C-alpha cells in the first residue's frame, strides 16, 4: 500500500489496530470493535458472505430469473406511476432484442432526472419475472459517460456481513487496505506444511486472498457451499486453534494441585449397601474412573455422559462421599431450580443417613435462611451444598471445597463452571470437577468441544425399563390423544402434556418474552384439557410460576395426586416420575432432536410400557419429517446425537452458550466435521514438536494470548 502513515514497520503485523488504517477515526473504530474487529488481522478474517460477479456483462436476452448478473444498456423509456405507492420504471435495452425493466419504489427527484432516454447505464442485480419480461428491483447502477468504456472488475466482488454504522463500500475499502498489509506467505504462515490435514490445501496468505478477491473463474458453487480449499484451509486452522486452546487449558490445569481424595471409601460402600438397587456395570465402571481421578493430587476434569435415566446422580453422590470422607466439601450445581431441588432430595435421602450434612442454596433462598446457609458453607458444617447458579455468586465462600459437580453442563457457560471452581480454598489447591450431561455428543465433537475434559460414558440403562414407543401424529388428531390420556389415567397411570413455543430461559435472572408466551400457551392448554378431562386431576408447571408453586405441583404429580401434568420444557431435565408412561409433545417439529430425546426420557422410567406422541403442525417439511423419523426409530441418545449433528449442526447439540465453539468465524462444525480427526492429529503434533507455534496459533484465532502464550 502507499505509505501514508509513519508507523510503517508496525503495520506489517496483523496486531495493528484498525485505527491505523486510512479513514478510520474513533467512531468507525468503535463500530468495528462492536463487531469484534479491532485489528488488521480481524479484518483479514472477516470473510465475505457471498460474491457478485462484475467481471463480465450479460446480454439482456441471456438474463435468467434468480441469477444475479451485470448488464449494460441504454435507457429506452421511463415511467413514473402512483398506483398503490410511487414507482419508477426504467426500460433498458442493449440491442440484444430484449428489454429489462429497472423498478424503484424509493427514489429521489435527482434520480428521476438521471434516467433520460439515451443515457447509458451499467447495473447489477437479480432479475425476477415482472409484468413485461424480466425486471430488477432496486439494482446497483451507475450512469456511464458519453463514450465511457468503464473497465470490468478483475475479481469477483465480495459482499461482507454488514456492520452497523459502516457502509459496505467503506468496509470493502478498509478490508482492501488491510489485505494490502498482509505480510508475505512465509511471514504469515504458522503451520508447517507437513502438518496432518494440510496436504493439497493452499497456504494461509493464498487462502485469504482467494476468499477476499476470488478470480473470475473461481468455483462459486464450492465457495457458496463452504467447501472451497481456501475455506477448508482456514476452517482447519481455526478448529486447530480452538482445540489447542482447550488442550492448553487442560495442560495448565494439570500443573495445578488438588486434594487427593484417596480415602478407604467406607462411606461409598455404605451408600451402595443402602440403595434399593444394584449399580449397573456402566455405573460401577464410571465411578471407578472418577475415584481413580480423585485419588490423585491433580484436579480431575471429567465429563460423564449418560443418557437420560442412566443413573448419573448416584455416581455423583458416590463421588461426593469420597470428598466428605477426607473432611472436604462438595458443591453440586444444576441449571434449574426444579432439577436442583430433586438433587437435593436425592442427596438428602442417600447421604443424611450416613451423617452427612447437605445444605441448599438457590436464588429463592433469601434472608435469614440464606445467611444461615452461607454460614454453614463458610464454616464447613455443610459438607455437601446443592444449588443453582446462586452457588457461583460472589459472597458464597466455602471452608474447604474439594469437588465441584455440575449437572447438565451444556446449560452453563464455561465461565460459570470456572467461577465455581475458583471458589476452591486458598491453600494452593483447586477443586476437582465432575461434569454431567444427558446430551450425548458424537465422539469427534466431544473431543473438540470438551478437549479440556476426560470423557466417561454411562452407556447402559438400569434393568427393567421398557423402551418408549414413539409416534409422530398430526395436531389434527388431538381429540384422540385426549381419549388416550383419559384411558391411561383410568388405569392410574400418569401423563405429561408438553407445550412448546420457543426456547425457555429459566433461572438465569432474565425471564424473557419467550418464557411469557410459553407460559401463556401452557395456561391455555391447561384450561382446555381440564375441561375436556373432567375426571382427571390436571396440574400445570411453567417457568413463570413461583418456585414453591412449581415444587408443590411437581410433588403432587410425583405422589400420584395429579393424573396429568401440563408443562413447558422446564420439565426437560431431572424430573423423575416412574409411574408416568405417556407423554405428548406439542409442536415437536420445532424442537431439536436432542431436546426431544431429553423430554422423552421423562417417561419409560418405570416397568410399564410407555409411549411418546410427537404432535406436529402439518405440513411437515422434509427436514422435520426426517428428524421425527429418527426419534421414532431409536431410543439411543448417541445415535440421535449423530443424526442431530448431521441434520442440524452442532449448535443445537452444544447449546448456544457453549464455549468459543459458538463463536467460530469460519469453521462450521457440522460442515467441517470431517476435518476434526486431522485437527486432533495436527494438535498432537504441534504440542509435541512446536509448542510455541501452538501458542501463536491460539493467539491468532482465539485470543487470550496473555494467558497461554509462551512469548
Ligand atoms: P439421570 O442419568 O438421567 O440423571 P437419574 O440419576 O435421575 O438419571 O436416575 C434415574 C432413576 O434411576 C432414579 O430414580 C434413580 O434412583 C434410578 N437408578 C439409578 N441407578 C439405578 C440402578 N442401577 N438400578 C435401578 N435404578 C437406578
Ligand atoms: Mg440427571
């Protein structure tokens, strides 16, 4: 670029702030920063959404509806009308014996004056069928001078994701300036060419240029699909960076020390003896893994995956006894109050007979009760503390916290998990972490998303469960279902009716619009069903009710006093009522597979044959039909997770609050899942052979360089 600033040497690096670019004042810099674009490198990585081909002209007669094209022609006629709203129509011809109409709904007088017959125009847009042949609504256009032979573009024009307050032309210009600052390939490239996965892919510099300024003959279809080699190259480096970042965190963790919880396990044995059931083989295996981890003076970081109903809670309770046996404290956090309450009840039943004191700390615990709980936690009188996000708040201090258990981890952010971990004692120890999830995720994805955790699977259900029969039924057949509920309740079985509208946010202090609408829908359904089922006692649970009301209703349902429970997705996690054998899910087509599978896990917990009816609003899209079919065919959470990834991508599986994973700039875990094995191999190689390069890759893509970078 032309050197217009003094700081030329610094400009060679991607770390240069955008404010060093020409035309970037404080206000533009601020707007860019609001979208995470702070440095020149951020601009390099701000990739086009799509491309417009202005490298050639298309004769008007060759235009096709729906295909963007550039046209040059002469204004033949202009018509201004006011039919329903003002409209300006400009007919353009190019001698190819066809006419194109440009149509404007918003226009200024000056514009109208421009379009005199005989004036030459060059315009770009997507033609659509109009009243008289093809037309382009609001084309991009410019008026050409008398004899002007304006040059055609020599690369495809990038269209960038819009940035509020920075016009597209400005953004293009700034990115162009940033690209002029790209160092040569050798200086930019961090990855050795021999790294697994790189063979056959272009280098970083070449890839960036290919994506920002693709040549006229670029493979537009591949670019649109995200499978162009340049895109794969960038996705690979980005995935590698995120994976390395988690692996670095893990290595950093392993440098820390934790209390070795290596007692004889007497409490654990007594707990097992007191249980009304025998642990499954999978539970025993996973508990043995946890116990081996806890015995070491290094913080455990283990994720236990287990399908709904696989019995994770008792494994958590067993782990807790190991900490208590060593005189330490345990915190168990669950994402919803309902779930936390159930854990509290379970842990009290199991642990109090062993003389272990279990305390309760949730958002609704206030005043004196809260002060008392806090005091017990701080003094160490409470050996096990169960709660919600409230556990993670400031002001909650532990006496000697040695084990943190987080249930349904995907509902928490990583930051929250770390906040709880940071509540460990100050004697140079950090707590062990046990993370539980009922959302099985495919192995390669787990290795990427949870590269900082060891993963165990409880892959066996307790005996005596009969698989849930699943059917998908059009909402038009709702009356039949009311009959089925009547019949089930007449046989003293119980049923759930799940109302869904939009994802519900619970217990995070931000009850949103979605929750209100959902609660209203549930209330309406509750009233309807109460009328239609006069002989059945119907209860209602939704996220806008007081926790005490919710709890009372849940308890009544659990005790069998209610036959039918109308609920929102708050019952998704944790609720355990073995006598419930029928579930109806409304608008099932709107929910993700993983979530439906979770919901369905509420039935089939007892010995009776259970069924789950997925009600949908016809017509079903092809995709929705496929998804419901998956649920009909299998009860295996891992199979469902693989399908979910295939059909919808990882966002659904991991939850939007998941780590940096939601924040990929280029990679798309579903599209690029095939790259993951190479990413893992490349990470192994870099960490073993060039850890300093690994740090630089992380710093480039993930940031946080100060935390992990060696230099
Ligand atoms: P999840 O893995 O979904 O959290 P829970 O821990 O809630 O499952 O267990 C589901 C139910 O199964 C509970 O009622 C629990 O007491 C029971 N349970 C757990 N392990 C066993 C077992 N080995 N045999 C029989 N029932 C079990
Ligand atoms: Mg559970």
